């Protein structure tokens, strides 16, 4: 069973990796992004230091906390910067499923090193630090934490110091510690050390009882573990009584949060809180004061999260620490009922009042409620603060008369103001939509000349500037940049060095390419004539080969063989893999044979699609389908079609049709797109040409292979009735006319 699953997983990965990165003919593994929507430019150091760039409402709340501090003229000090950067990097690296590897942790290595002094490594040294709670939808928890390994290491050092490495009692203790660390919360692996009955050594007895308590804890036998730890805390001569009491309280909390069908059990948490308050100021627990305080906050986060959020809101405005920032994000999610799988629900939640000034600002900034605009106007009119001006800019439509408030205040801002770049992005959109193109151009030119402007913000400005390009040269100047990274599905947006996976699509560093906005214009608004002008430009075009294939295919579907020939000539120069096929096509003079060779080329190369794709990701689509042909338009986020290629919305701001195209260009492109929308998919178009040619050119040497490739195309390309009929016809021609041909033997089925 395990081997079968492994093979299935490998097959799924191969299929995913073979899919291209723009239009979804099949599942997508990664999508190239030129601007970030969930976080600022990476690495985050510059942002945390105050180089905010464009602050998107879709940013995770951790970044909005930092942005709020700067917008309110309350910059982070060096310690706050270091704490924030560490937390953010920890969270980013944890977004991938490979992130936790206990074998790389120093505390684990220290334990194994000390253990090796007593026993040789064996299968018992393989530790599963996470517990799999199979009764709770396969939720996992970090069961065995760093302190547990450190405690075991120090205890073993004491035992060796007292008894030596060869002592039976030390060897026995190590074997039982292996048993302790084997418990992962599943019943089949539950194994508890037995009490030490044949010894009068109180030290060894207490250490064994501690092992038993820990084993029950890791096995999620929390009631038993709670009693075990309390007994140790009451043991007269036990040297770690404070630790035992602390762990008893932790066990109560685990019982109230893990062993419950609800989110948490109030009774257990209130009991734990009462015990914390009873001992936290006791000098005997001085070493655990911070840990007890953290546990108390953990309980408050669940029993009274709104009150705790208000406290954290005030704390973070004064001082950011790793723990307080991490806790704030967690409690914020609890209070606002955050659902990571439903962004629309999160963004339309009602605003919860009285959670603190920063929390209120973040809630409103991310909200998409219909009443938020008036709410924000009232806040700005009351405060006149720059942070609420930024908030207002997100909730006023550029067509709103009151947008003049944004313009007037923006015109008085210095470019060094932390709000400037965010407001400038909205003001640029206003100028474009108001057809004040010169003002928009002047502002965007100023923005694009800013030194140290982050790449994500640069690309967002370029997506506006390329719309205003008045010539093809300007279009190329502003329509080409470098991607920032990839969207990996779910909530992942990471640069290449975070995608450190063995099956990563990345083989080389990203090269300059058309930004999505320019790419969308090329796909949606460029006629064949304009595409040819683009191809013949003096610029060293990115995606040159993809562009030539796109022109070749579109020309074929539109039956413009002159352009097919011109593109073939271009492809013969740049596509070494199929150079000879193009040269043979170019030599051919007979129209019917030429059309057959055109189809033969595309049957050999399955990467022909009628749109331009980003060239930095390896992909291998199985030709074009009806779905691709019907979606040769810019994404529309007001319809379901807006999600046809999972584009990043930040990469596609509101737009006008490119100024570099005349009305004639746009009309011609519209007619061609309409014709392409109704064209046939590859699995029908290509086999149909081959089958018709094969009926009249039986002796042409490439026919048997072309018939074989036609059957293959109907299998791997879009499945449809016409394609199935052509597959059968191609199969029958192949087997009837060429029974002993090698391509016939390679084609045993047509279905």
C-alpha cells in the first residue's frame, strides 16, 4: 500500500510539473508573480526598517502592525527590528511542509551526542516530535519540545557524573528515555516506563517517576500525567519540584485545548489559571516566572481574547517583541474569527469596536464592507492623521468626489513620508481613470526613479505606466521587468530561495520578462500585425520563442499562411530542438503539403498555445484547448472567469486599453480574438489536417508518424467527441495502410 501511494504521489507531481503557469488546462503547481499581495518585498529587512513601499490591504496583519507604527511616526528601534525580522522569517520558512526537521536542531543533536556515550544509536533514537491526534481530523501538535531534550541531556550528564557511563542504572535510564520519546499520541505507539521498584536510591526513583509522567504527557494521557507531576511536586526530596508543578499546569492546559471536541474547555483553563496566579509570585518559582506568565497569557487569549488583544495593542505601540507580536497575530485571529481558507468572509466581517487604535486601523484597512467607506471618512475627519488618510484611500473609489481629499493632502506630502508610495499608487490610478494621462505619467516617472524602490512596488507602478505607453518602444520599456517569486497555491507566496524543494520548477534565476499587465495586453489586444511588429523590434525580447510560437499558431488558426511562414523562419533561428522541421516546412512549396507539415510541427511540439506565457518557469502544456481559446482576455475579477489562470490581482490593477494601439489595431485584434474563440482545439484541429492529408498522400514518408502523433494528441490533449472520432480514423488508416511500420506498432490503441 505504501509503495502504491508513493508511486501515485510521484505521478501527481510529474503531472503538476508538466503544466504551464498561466491558463489552467490542468492543475497548477506554481504561478509566477511580479508583485506580492500577502507580504511586502522579501527579504523583509528593508520593510521592517521603514522602507514600506506600497502597503497592500491584503498583507498579513504582522506587516500591517509594522506599517502602522511607521505611519504614526513611531518607528521601530533596532531591537524591535531584530525581533520582528526573526519572527517573520520563522513564519515564512514555516509555510512549506518541509520546514520542521528535528534532526537539524542543536538540542536534538546534543541529546544524541550525550546518549551515544552510553548506548550506540539504534532505531529507538528516531524521535517523532509531533503528535498526530487522529481523533481530531489529523491535527498535529509539537509534542516534544526543545526543553524536553535539554532536560534529558542535563539529567544524563548528572547520571554519568554520579554513576559513570557503564553503570546498569544509567543504561536502564537511557533505554527508558528512549521509550518516553517514542510516544507520539497514537495508541499503537503508547508505551510507558515501569516504576523502579528494585532500588533504594531516591534520586533514581524520582527520575524514573519523572520519565513516567513525561511519557503519559507525550502519549496524551493527560489526567494520569497531571497526577504524576503533582505527586513529584509534593515529593519531599525531589530537586525539581517547581518544574513538576509547572508541568502539571501545562498538562491541564493541554487537556483543556487538545483533549476537547470544542475549541477549548473553560474548566481546565480556569483551573490552570488559578494555580498560576497562586504561585507566580512565589520565590520558589522565580525561574519559571516568565514561563508561567506566558501560560497565563495563553489562557487569557482564549478566555478573554478581546481584553488580551487590547493589552497587546497597547504593548506593541510602545514596544514590539517576538512573543508579543506573535501572540497579537494569534489573538487577533481568534477575536476576528479569522478563517485562512475564506478571505472573502474575513474581509467582510463587521468591525469589532474598542480593540485598540492599531487593531481598529487594521480591521478597517482590510475590510470590504459596504459601510467601511463612511466609517473611514468619519475617522479621518476626526483625526486628520496620515494613517487614516491611507486607510481612506483604500475605501474611496477614484470616481468619488471626496477623492479630492486624497489628492489635496498628497500634493502637500514629501516623498520621504512613509505614506507617500501607497497614496501615490492610488493617486496614479485616479489620474488614469480621470484621463489626466500627463499627470499620471509625470507622477509614475517620479516614482520609478526613486532609489532603492523595492521590486514589488516597482512592478505595481510599471503595471500602471505600461498602460500609458504611446509607442511600441515605450510599451517594451515599461512592460518588462523581473518577477519577485511564485505563488504556490493555498496561501504561499515565496521567492525561489524559500522554495527549497527537490521538485522545484526553478532551475535558473529569473530573467527579465513581460510583466503580467503587458503580457495580458499582448494576449488580448495585439492583432497579428502588432504581434509581428513586436517580434521584429530591435529590443532583445524576453519570451521570444514563446512569442514566435504564439504567432505561428494564431496565424494557422486564422488561416494566414504568410505569417505562419514568417514565424517558421524566425523559429528556425531560435528553436534548435525542432530546427530541421521548420526548415523542411520552409522549403515546401505545395500548399496542401505545407499545411500538413505545419500540423506535423505542432504535433511534435506540444507547447504550442495561443497566448504568451512567462518564460522563467519550465512548463509543458499538452497543446491548446477550447478553454484556452475562449479565455484570450484580460482577467475580470467580477466574474468567475477572472480566476481562470489564478493571476495575482496586484499584478492586474484597473486598466485602460493600451494607448500605443490605435482604434484600428484594437478593432482588428477584436475580430481575430473572436475568430480564435471559436477555433478548434488541438486534439481536433491537428488530427483533422493529418487524416485528410493521409487519405490523398499515402506514400508521403511522414504520414505514418503523423498518424501516430495524432492519436497521441487526442489522448493527451483536450478530450472531446470529434477528437475521439479522428483518433479512431487515424488509427484505422495507420493499421490498414502501414501494417508493418514502426509507428503502427507504437499505436496499439485509439481510445
